[in-house]
C-alpha cells in the first residue's frame, strides 16, 4: 500500500514533501521493487547536483533488467542515502522508509501538483498488471 503522504510518477518514483515545505525525499515504490526483483546495483548522484524535473538521477540494476531513475521534481540534491547503496535489500524491505534514495531542495514546489497521489498511483499500477 502506498503511503497517503507521498506523490508518485508514472515511472514509479515517489516524493514526500518534508515539514519545512522546501525539502522533498525521493524513493522508489514497492511496486517498482516487485517488478525489478533482486537488486544487484544502485547508482545515485552526488550531493550538490542540480537536477530538473524529469532528469535521470541514477540507475538501478536487478537480475532481470537495468532501469534509469528520473527526478519527480527539480532542485538541488542535498543528501544521498548511502545506507541503501550498501544494503540493497532495504529497497524491497522498506521502500517508503529506510530505503529513501535522495533528499532534494525544491526549486519549484508547484511541480508536486503534477504528480499522482497515492490513490491515483494505485489505479495506475493496476492498469499495468
């Protein structure tokens, strides 16, 4: 189940606005993890990178396939979760918690409005199955 406080993209990234309303946390959905299977490699950007909405910010590889990760919102990468790159099993175990990927200082909080809420995302993934 997708947490109600996150917004999602069609490419299965999620974003959660933090309490300061200027920072967002980005991760990959549980559905994405189920589809990918066992993760063998994860590449994320460096802190300080400037990214626009839709930019590729990393790569994830599983035993099945490799996929690009895309920015759901634009901004500056403030923090990268190095714990998850060291413990790839977290991605499946805690996709909306400990397995967040990056924290971003938003360049335009209005970009969140174009993303799907949890209910719309769940309908979207039902259509993919």
